[in-house]
């Protein structure tokens, strides 16, 4: 038999191969000689895990499906393929070897063959996030399944457990989920029924799969009656609408060195009633894993497991609040295709820039106002310099800076504390004054694979900078503080050393860490996959909480500003503020958002692929899906449709005012995506006040190299480096 095969090697762009595979991706191979196309459905061909992959064969009309033959590494696997639709065969391949594998397909005994190379990695990972962090504490024993059981002790050092299936049902008494007695001869008397959107009624029984992937505990849930055939890629559950929602958990602090004992939650009654399947994992809860690269890797691997078990979903929506929004935004932007649309709340663009810049500045300001120069600024002036809506946000956000502070110290004020860990086992291991070589529990250390290590200290490099920042500039120009106060503030606010101790000097970012943060998407670009992703961003308003809150509405506008800067518009981004966020008649607004997202995504798919995707995404947006807020005064709930603007004059902006961050008060753009500003000489035209010669001399001493020229962008960024990037072990698209 003459097998003419072509390997897809994304790193070798050989002209003879171009007809067989895409140089970057290679998911699809088609030759006119064979009449067969091979697609890797469950994973990128170079990122297969666990030795399993779902493949699709597309046949030219007239090709006899019964004559198609497929081999893997020379072994016949033709029997694994079954018809899925006309001229389409699906095959679940198992038992691939770690490393390179060759799939070949041909027709009959003499047909030309087409080949696809697959690279498989262990299910324990990693695939793109670099070496696994150590130490790493398993929490399978602390994880409670939907049936109320512990997963027990792990099977290996990778925190693995055996995959299990549990069933629960929704009770008509109290509306709670209860374990379903699969061995009973009759069904529970309190078993509820669910009316699906298509009018069918099915018993409210939920099948939940629990297992481990990439050292994470994952869950998959969908409506399924155990009396019916088990679902697989060819046989879908009658209760599943074919669509998938990936849920996330929030947080960030304490999110290191641990597996986690919960997922983002898959027993979401409202979404299950709509027919969705739900998936999540413990490493997609940011309070357990504050590393968006590792979160993206886990997204990729968990979704692969889903597709291989249940088939390819019609689409996948990511949803989550706070830390869940980081993950949704960044995976959609950096690894397009994992998610088709995202619905986020209490959102931020990412943790590395907007959030951390704000937390770091809050800690500097709080230290200055309480320790360095107490009683020299009124509470009103302090609030104006911070930009926040409530003074309580200054100490609140200062405490949130613990995620950058590696040192835990007894007796220190909460607002200056660091070294936060989430497990008792980690407490004795963390860095303290008496244990200076202990674990550095910080977001930077957790992202060492991206940022690298400082050759002198050995610590993870930081993309953190405040050189040239003129704190309180806007307040000065509005007459809210004196020139003397402005000079004293900027002279004495100082910066942080590598242990987040306050030092007189401003802190300066590592140029390499900054470049890598932009190149790899740790700082959200918005111009990659997110440019063609439908986004619905909803929230309840928290800027007016007296004790402060990090989830300020300005971060929502920051994301939109990045989309506008990268793409020239943000027409794929919808804001909703102040809704009744639920799926019931009393709380309908979240259910409506999911319904509208469904219309949006199905509209995009119905449009085909002929037009430019960004144009298609905007054109397919439902007419009812517009920026909106609700007027909830006097017990009402009045819907107001008007464009949401950061500094607008509409009723929504009056009801839900957006306040700036300290860096924006200092002149930074709304995008808040500049780590190291480019410097310019002091220019008197930037100020509305007059400085004496003595004051100008003081400013030159404070800013010997100049002040931030925010219009010039970041000093070290070379832009986003492209999608589907890797930090190893996969060599494809590696970032260096």
C-alpha cells in the first residue's frame, strides 16, 4: 500500500506541507487526492492530553464511508469511527503515546493517505504553563462531592483521583438538590420536573462527573436520566441543549501552592433549567489559583475532557465574577476558541495591571497618610488623591495588596500584612522575619514561569513601577491640595522593595517581566481573541460601600477602553448595571442575559464564515442587547437603555458614578495598561498652579529623570505576542 502522508509540524514551515496543514495550528488537513479531511476536535493537535483525542473525518461527497481506513502509529483504528452526520465520521482515539503520534486516513486499498501529527502530554500536565509549582498541597480529602462524599486521599503525587459519576435530583420540597437513589425500584416522591426551553419536560436529575485534570479537581454537570443510555460524543443526553457553560470562582489572595477544595459550582439551577451543561475546576477558582496562565491551561485541558466524553458543544460560554472575570477575559483573548462568549460580573481586565496598580498605590497612600505624614491631609483630600468613592477603600485596598507581599509578620496591622496562605499546612512554610527563606506567597512568585527570576535576589521579577508618577496631580490642578502638599506627597510616598517593604525610592519594573506580561497577555490586550468574542459585563454597584471595595465600576470601563484602543470600537462589549441578577420572575435579569447571549452566538453561527468575523459578531448582536442600567430607587426597578460612559452625563452615570483610581488621578489613561511610563521633562504647562523657584527645584529632585508622559504608552512593551502562547513544555508558540 502506497501511503502518501504529510505531517503537520507547526514549527517547520516547509512549502511542501502547506497544502496539508496550517503552519501555526494544523487542526485540519485535507488533500484533493484523498477526499478526506482530518480535524482534531477536542484539542489542538500539539496539545492533546491523556492519550485521548476526538477526531472528525470530513468526506468529499461520493466517498464511501465504509471504505475509509484510519491508523494511528501504524495500528488500524478504523472501528473507532462512526457516522455523526452526512459525510462526517467521529472517532475517539485512546492510548496515544506521550509525545508524537501519526494519524493516517485513506479510502480503500490504494487511496492516497492524509496524515495529522498529534503530540500528547500526561493528563497531570503541564502543557503550556511551564513547570508545576512546588510545593503543591492536595485537597481531594477536603473536597465534598455533590453526593456529600469526600474524594478521599489522592492516588499519586499529582493529586489524582479516580473519575466518578454521581446523580442528584432537585426536590420539590425546599428546592434543594439531593442524592438520587440509582438502585431504587421507584423514583423519589419529591422528584421535581423541569420544562426545557423547547417545551419538553424531563425529570430534574443531574449527572455529575468528578475527576482530576492538570492537578485540578473538575466537575461536569448536565441533566440526564440514568435510565437512559449514557451520553457520549454520538449520543447526547435528552436534557442537554448541546451548549456549555464554564463557571469560575473569584478571589486571588491565598491562591497559591494548593489544589483547592471547590470548583466554581456546577449545580446552577437556572442554567440547568435552560438545558446547559456546566463545567468547572478547582484551579479555576482564583482564590485557590491566582495565575491566569495556569487557569487557561486548565480551561484547555478540562474542556478537552468534556469534548472527548460528551462531544463538541454548539458553543461555550465562560462566566464568573471578579477573579472569574480575569480568567474569562484572558482565556478568550489569549486562547481563542476555548470560549465563544463570556458573561462576567464585578469585572477587571486582568490581575497584573489594573488591579495590582490600584492595590499597590492604595498601600503607598495609606502608609503615607497614616505613618509618614499623618494629619497633614484632611480625609476629604486623602479621598480625592485616591480617587475612590469612599475613604474606606484606601485601607481596604491597602490590605488587598497582601497578594504582592511575601512576608507574614505577627502583630502587624492588617493593612500592611502579607504572606497570606489558604491552608494550615502552609503557615509554617511561609516567609516570616524568622524564616526569610520561606515560601513567597505572592502573585508574582505564582507567575514565576512567565516573569522569570531576578539573578541577584532569586525572587520572581515584577512588572510593577511608580517611577515618574505624580500622585494627586489632578487634585492639585483642581485646587484641592496646595503645591506644598503635592511636593511633600510625591517626595515621601516612596515605593516598595522586593519584599513589599516601604522604601524611600520609587519602585521600578523589571523590563523583561514587563515585556513578557504584555507579550503573553498577562496584561489584557483586547485585540486578540477578545476582539471577536461577544462580551456581556454585568454588575451590582459597590463603589458606595462605606468600608470600601476593590470591585469598582471603573475597571469595567478600563476593559472597554482597551477594546476600543486595540480594535477601534467596543461594539462587542455590552454593560449592564444594577440588575436583579437571577433566573426567576422576581430576579429575571441574569436569565435574560444568558438568553440574549444565546441569540447572539447562534446568530453568529448562522451567519457562516464568509464575512470578517469581527463584522459578523457586531452584526449578529441582538437588538435588545444594549447598554443598560436599572433605577432601583424607592423600591422600583426601572430599565434605562443608554450608552454607558465613564464620564457621561446620562442617568445611568448619575445613578452609578465611576470613580478613578490613584493612578488615573495622577494622569494615567482609562486603559490603565502602562507599567513603566515613558518620562518627559517637567513642564510648567502641565500645572494650573504656579511653583516658586524653590518648589521647582524640589520637583526636579523628586523627579530627576522626568515625570510620566502617559500619552507615549509603556516603555518596555512590544505588544501582544500572539495567541496560543506557551511557556513549556509544548515548544509551539513559546514565548521567550
